[in-house]
């Protein structure tokens, strides 16, 4: 199976079949893997472009793309080539030394997202934790907040990761219960509510941390003007605006960043998932020199953050986005997705929210839960994942073709009407 720049063909990858079936492999995991996700009962063994193949050789269209980590599809040739080249030269130095790939990565990424500096990390949660540390230090050193009194304002129904600090300000009880005591210093306000946000800001506020579009909550898109309002309120309050673009950024919504839809420039932008091209975990905190410049040598670190392999792959990802091809593709294909979903409203779909190639689809609970619908789609060769209740998320690779999108939405319609 050979991926083109923006699409995929339908030839099969190298045989993925093994001596054990999917059921046998899933059973083998149970005694040795601790629970985290609740995966669908499919065992993927090979993939290319927008398609995956399980161990029995069944081909399925990937409409989740690793929660946006695979924006460019599985094994995009330019990204695989960049990884191979770097694997033959140098993979890791740690930040104890400089490496010859990091400067270019930092220069091109900051230019792409309109910021001055970047702090390279690995996972999205690590980027969020790093941004919280930076915001607090900035509050003490620049804003003049008294020691240990800095607060960060977040939104209800947020999803920023799974660390103990982050779940401490989650409103999802499944994420919180049993993991306390939690880190103090956070205030939670309703999402998409500028009045509530304004009331929560005071002289101790270091930052407002929000997702421009809430992914885990079901692709919740705020009202037009909300992000502009957040930017204005944070300016007035003399605090930072931190945009978590880990899922929404890097082309997913039809722009490089979701905040670009309102022309807003946050103080810090958090990136991850797609930044690693589906090959290696790569994340980054990007921001202004005035903010990221508060960090001094030895005050923060990450053994693998900014490693040569990550920098090489990340630079190749930036190279794909610098062309604008993928942003335009997401915007154009997003119209196809929205049109297809609109036709399903009233026919098993109660409603949906979509921007670019990202949609949260609310299924009529009388038909099934999100999990049940996901399993029915899996049986028909379409991979999606449920979120809350009867909501499913659609986030296909930006390389998907219009024909493949129509196939996926058509199959959803068949499942909703025929079971």
C-alpha cells in the first residue's frame, strides 16, 4: 500500500497475519497489562495511509487516527524517510548535550505557529505540566504574585491529560476518583462562558488554560468570539492565555491551529500528537520570549525532549504543514464530512459538531451507546471510538479521500438504520 501526499490507494500492505487470532491475543493481554483505555476488540498489525489491517487480514478504514496523532495517515512516506535517515545517524543525546537537529526544528516550528520560542517535550500531558510550571514561574517573577499563591483557571469538561495534577482539575469523576489528594491552585469555570471566566480572574491568576475545541468532551466548539474574548480578558487581567492545541492543532480543523479561525495569538500554544507524525512521541510548549524566557538552566528538563530522532520527525511534520496542503485538505474534506452527517440528522443522529476533519456525533440513545455503535462499525470495516454516552468521534487522517469519507459516513447511516 503506497501513500500519496494527500491520499491513499487501496492495495494491501505486507501480510499482517500471525499464528494467533485477535481473540487469542486479546486474552493474552489480560493477565499482564494493567487497564487504562477500553479498546475495541480489534488487533491491528499493519497499516498504511487511512487503512489498517488486523491479524486476520481484515482491512478497516481508520476514522480515529490515534486521536489526531496520525493526521498524516499511517506511515506517511516523507515522515518514514526522515525517521529512517535519522535512525542511521543519531537517536538520542539527552539535553546534556546539543544535537544537530534541534535548532532547525525549533526555528521552523515557531515560525509555523507564530511564536518566538519552544520547549521540546514528549507527550501532550508533559507539555501541559510544563506550561503550568512556566505560567507559575512567570506569575511570580513577572506579574508579582506572592509566593505559592498563583492560580490557573481551567474549563469544565476539559481534557488535558492523565497526570495527578491534571486529573485534579478535571470534572470527569472517572478520571478523578481514587487519585487524590490533588494539587491546589486551580479554578474551574464553565466552558464557553466569558462572564464566568471574567469573574474567576484576579491578581493571583497566572493563566487561563483551555482547549480551543474540547475534543474528549465530544468535539465541543465554542461560540464565535469566545476565543477572542478569552484573549481580551486575559490581557485585561494581566495573565497568560494558554491554548491546548494538542488534539486540535496542526491542520486538524482546516487551519494550522484552531485559534487561527479567530486570528487569536495565545501566550503559550501546546502541541503534541500529530507533531510526532504517528512515529514517535513529540510535544512542545511554544510561546513568546517574555514568557518562556523565565526558565533558567536546570529549572526544567526532559531526558528525551528534543532528541535528534524526535527533532528530525518533527521537522518533517512541519515541512508538510508549511505547504498548506493539509490545512486546505482538512477544510475541503470537512465539507464532505459535514454534508454527509447533515443527511443523517433525524435518521439516528441527533446532532453533531464539526470543524475541518473533526466531528462529535450524538447518536440517538434508543439506537445504542457510543460503544455499541463503534463495535457495529468495526464489524463493517470502519474504526471510530466513543466518548461520553452515545457520542462518537470522527477524526480521520487528513490524507483520506472524499470517496473514503463518503464510505465511512454511509456505513454509519447503514448501522443506524439497519443495525
